[in-house]
């Protein structure tokens, strides 16, 4: 890998639907800037795929979708022209952690990058509050936000010290990963069946902010196409809470997701200010929270 003294520019490319991965990207940018390294940060969106900056280190961040990267990340990688062994760190972000069925979630993206002649030297999971099916307890969620800077610092330490970190996904998780790719077809169906209720005031927020350019305004009403990647940004972010799932309603948190204040989790932090959460062991009970527990308690 390029030595620390040779790293003059770092590019952070990230996909974030409902904001958690954007927070992680900001944290990486802050830590790298603190080390005196200039950073180019680029959000992966439908209208913003390949950009031709030349970097000494690429950090790819994405939210995990059905045990894989979302389709838009694959499209971004496929749009790259290729590189001469530029080192890459692939950082996945999930609400469940590095446990089954997630241990193969970076594999397809890494293979695509390697076919483009990038050299993947590092991979890691960052855990953030869950935005689908199961709500993360506020106590766990605020602990995840609190430890984020220290987790990122450790990763940056590794990258600058030329630590190579590659993982071996479990066989069963490779199977889950392959099955999970069917979610990309399901996402198109999900997006096509989104509904707008009477609260809609035709503000156009959803069309402007859709990560996949799946929403357009027709006759002052949102119209949904077949590019949806199931990030849920439109549902949670709509200022009037006017967008509803027509199918797969169980994946949407009934309580919503605290992203109304600039998509940066400020609402959660404001609500938890001065509150002392319970011990991690008491908050993260059962297998579904096992990965979160291990993440918070690891050295």
C-alpha cells in the first residue's frame, strides 16, 4: 500500500440513504483533515456516478442492503475507468454489525473493484442505528454515535500505518449474499408501489432528494419509477410524512427514523442530551443485537 508519507490526497466516495453513512463519511473527513490530509468527498447518487479525481487512497463507504452493497454502488464502481493499483478501503455500515448474515456484504463490491484494477487493502464494518424492521433502542443508538469518532480514528490509524485487513466471509453468508441480490429486483417493485397520501403539499422534496432519481413531479404530485434502491429516504425524510409503502410495509419503522434535522441524527442527540443510557449488556439482548453488542464492547 502507498505509505503514509506518500498519501497526499484521499477520496471518500459514499452512498447514504437516510443519513447514517453520511455521518460516517463526515467523521472520516474530519479525522483525515485533523491529520493534515486533504480530502475529496463525493456522494454516490443517480446523477453523480464517476468523477475523475486522482487519489492516493480511496475510501468507499456504503449502507448494507440485504447483505450487500446497494445497486447504485455497483453502478458507481462499474462506471470507474480503472486504476493502477490505487489502494482502497471498503467500509460497510449496518445496523446489525459483523455477524451472520452480514459477513459477506462487501464481497461483491470488492470483486468489482479488483476487476477495475483497484487494490482493496482494508475492509471493516461500522455500526449505526438501524433504519428498517427493528428500531435501535435510543440508549444503544446514542452509544453508537458516541463511539463513532474513536472507531474511525482506529481505522485511519491502520490505513496510515499500512495495516492490511481482509476478512474471510462465512460460507453461509456467501449464500445469504447471493440470495440477497434478489432484493435489487424487489426494490424496483417496492419503489413502483410507493403511495402519496393527502398530506402531500407538492413541495418536491422527494424528487429533489431521491438518491436514485426514481421520483419525478408530474401535475405537482410525486411519480415513482423503477430505479428505487429501497433506501427509505423519501419515506423518512418527507417533511409532511406524505409517502407510504404500498408493499413490504413491515420494513418501515413505525416510529420513523430521526433524520428530520438535516439528515444528521441531531434529533436523537438532542433527545438524549443529559440522559445516561443503561449498560450495553442490558440494552443489547438477544442474537439480533449480538453484533451491536460485540461492536460496542470490543477493545
